[in-house]
């Protein structure tokens, strides 16, 4: 379960969608008021999800995103205010650990497909199977320091909306980070993220420009118990439109029985 808050301030808005980050490798697209001279928005994002381990190295997962936003817009027509609540998107994904941290750094890959996305400013305007994300995470542990790198590419296809056909543009991100284990319960993290976003295509016409942006990330992880872990992260824009994001993710593990875990492990190493 995740809860994220984002505050953004944009000037000269010329894109129909803005991208918000809800986790290290998870993003959502939110419609924007095109043509606004200035747009200031507060957004609360609720993201319940479920993960299931197929093996010690592979798991599948799904998540939903619900959005509550308060948007203030100023343009030639004057000032406007809009408050919206909506279900934003639903994703299905898989991740796999290809190697452990040993002779070489650990390497994990992930793949996600958006089976439903809502392109409406408010209400519903659904498209299906039009976005996907492919990426990886690699890390090296030098106790008590963990150095990691996460990168991914989000591909978006054209979708038909109530205002015409829109391709929100692809997204590439690169996030190097460092984690410091203070003790067996608390871990502090810091990182830097670089993003490249492709310009949109509206009714087969390219609009705007390709953009790059960067963020500073700070966070903390807390192992509440063997089953419950809390992760708090903040992200602040360094370049690009100004804004800040803060998220809290609670991960609750349903642990298998000892006998089931031992049996599964024996099968994976070929002992059964």
C-alpha cells in the first residue's frame, strides 16, 4: 500500500499530460490544462498493490492508482479551480532476480503492462494496454553501504480520448543511489534521478519539445517487524518545472510456514 503527495507548479503548459513518480520505478500520467499560463496543483495518490512470489527469485504483482487533485489554473480567460477524484490506472508486472550480489553485482529485471489508464481530467476516459515499462536494478553491497542503479524505459502508444487521439510520449529514467544501514531496523537512502521525456503527438501532429529533468531523492526505510516494512521517500526537482513529491509505502509480507519454505528451497536447488 502506498500513499504519495505531489505539489507542482508549471508555467506555459503545452502538454496534455504530466508525469508523477509514486515509487522508484513507478510513474503515472496525469492530464493537464493545455494552454494555461500557469498551473499549480496538489495531488494525493493512493496505490494499493499485491505481490506474489512464484519462487525465491521471481514474483508477479499488480497495483491500482486512485488520484485526488486540487488544481489552480490561470490563463487569458482568468483564474479557474478544479477539484477531482478518479481511478487513474491499473498495472500488472513481473520481476526476476538474475544474479545475487557475489562475484558480480546483483541484477534484477522488471516488466510492467498498464492494462487500463484513465486519460480524463475528471470522470472516465479509459484506454487499455497502451503503456508498458521495462527496466532493471543492479546493486553492490559493501556493508553497511549499498550502491545501486535503477533504470527503465516506459513506452506509450497512441490512445483515443474524448479530445482526440493522443500519444503521451515515452519516458527514460536513470537513478543512481546509495543506502546506509544505520542498524538492523533503519536504512537511510539518497539518490539522483535523470529523466528524458518524449514530446506528445496529438491527432498525428507532434507538439511541444523533448524534455529532460532531474531530481534529488532522500528517503528512509524502517523494518517495523519481520513482516512489516515502511519506506518514506522525498523527491525535489532540480531542473524542469518546480515541484516536490513525498511518498510512504507500507509493505506487509505474508510469510510461508517453515516446512513449506524448506520444501520450496529444496526443489529449487534440485534436491526434490
